[in-house]
C-alpha cells in the first residue's frame, strides 16, 4: 500500500522513484471526460483578473515557487513574486490593487504559511493553495485548492511533492494563459508525459549518482551547486536537499555570482556541480565551471541533451524548456539520497528536522 516501503530500503528513494507515476497521475486527474485539461473556471478567472501573483511558501515548496514564477510569467504574462512565508508575515511587501495568492504546501499545515494566509484573508484577497493534503488547514482556509495527487510523502526530505507542485503549476499556467487569450504553442499534458518518461530513464541509471556520491561527496565537508536562469532555481533546491539529508554544507549559487565572493571557498577537490539546461546561459555556466576547475575544484556537469560536452558527468533527456526542472532535479535528489546513505545518516529522518512545522 501507499504507506509501506515495499521493497525499498527508505521512503526517500521510493518517493524519488514514484515521480514519473505521480506526474502521469496529475495529468489524468486534471483531465476531463474529453481528455482535455481542466481546472475550476473560478480559479482561472480570479487568477487572470489579477495584476500580480504572490507565491508564498517555505522550504522545498518555496524552491518550487521560483520555478512556478518562471512558468506562470512565461505562459500568462502576469508578474509573479515569490516569498518566504516567515518573512512575508512580518514584513509584508506592498501589494498591488488586484493581488492573487498562491500558497504552496505539501502538508497544508505549515504555520509560517498559515499566518500569511490569515492576514491576506483578513484583507479580503483571493488565495489558492496547492497541497498534497486534502482537508488540511491551508486548503480549508484558502478560497481555492488544487491537489498535488502525489500520494503520502513520508520521508522528511521532500522530493515528489516538489515535482508535483511544478507539474500542477504548469497545468495551471497553461490554462490561465489560454484563458487570457494567448495562442500558446504548447501541449502541457503531452510535455509532462515526455518529462515523466525522461525521469524514468534517469532513475534507471541511478547507480551513476550513487558512484558519484561515494567518490566525490560522501567524505566532503562542503559542496556547491551552480546554475543560471531556470537552472539557478533548481540548484537552490539541489543544495537544500543535499544539506538536509547528508549534512554536507552546500551552497546553491547563481553561477555568475560565484566570482563575486563565494569562489574564495573553492579549495583542492571541492565538489562543484553545474546544472546546464538552458541554451542561452550554457556557455557562461561552462565558463564558471572552468574558473572553479582552475582553482582546484572537482567539477561535475549535468547537462541537457544537445547542450552536452564529452566531459559531462551526466546528460539529461530533452524536455520542454519550461519543464527542465522536473528532470534536472532528479539527479540532485539521488545524489542527496546516496550521499546521506553512504555517510550512515538516518536518510528518512534527518536530525533536527520535522516533516511539517506547525510552529512559527
Ligand atoms: C518542513 C519540511 C520541508 C518542507 C517545509 C515546507 O520544514 O522539513 O521539507 O519543504 O516544511 O513544508 P510544506 O508542507 O509547507 O510544503
């Protein structure tokens, strides 16, 4: 059943493996009887009537929010901001005339996010919660809910909820864009299917990431992930994942920003993983990889098919440019899992962390 580990040694690896099935299930669940994607028209109406979208979340959900911003702005042309719940709660940004709030919360119970929702409800602004937990507090208290359909996520470190949030945001983005009258050259259901198959092929090769983790990360004190544009959003999540389960101090950096300070931390053998899926920034990120190599770093490049070079550590299958995070995050989840495993950590229950944090 959903709650047992089955033949898996840990929930985290089970949940990583489930991602292709989750993405397919999301597409099915958001399809109507005619096989067309459909979301409550009231949600689309209020969202597209808005002059600015505010995404509010914590932790991994916050990182998914940045990918959501990219997708929503691209497909709907509505300016979108991403906020950390705790900061938003205490220092609310100036709101536009017609704000629309999107809360991202796997559990639907995060207190930091809830206190923002209470405030914006009091102001009378419309809100939508994307959650994995029907009937959860954030679902009940928001005006609208969209479910992630990811199934129970038991490992403290979130994996399938991140990809599920991106998939649901992509569906929402496409339908909102069409509602605004944009003739989008995009079939998101089809593209999500391609992404699901691509994730499967990465998971089939998980030994590559186990090897890489054992050789280059399991005895490291620190590590870096770098990327630009959409890859920058993914490296923030990649770094969080590695930190929380392996306890390797990891920074996720905008590749271009490295030279403005953090490059001082590069020593002989420091692992630096670059993610390269965006053709417009690929050359620059490769340049940054060269800069760290010349300072002694151990560089590993994860690139998208077509942007790859012979020296790359792994080549990701091609997917739609707005959905590359769905595939590029998977190697980083596997790296976090195997590094934690080979360091002898409690993979599913990292020290000091809780699955859902119900205090501010
Ligand atoms: C906790 C978990 C994180 C999670 C965050 C937000 O800190 O350890 O993995 O990303 O809460 O949780 P939510 O349920 O709101 O997505």
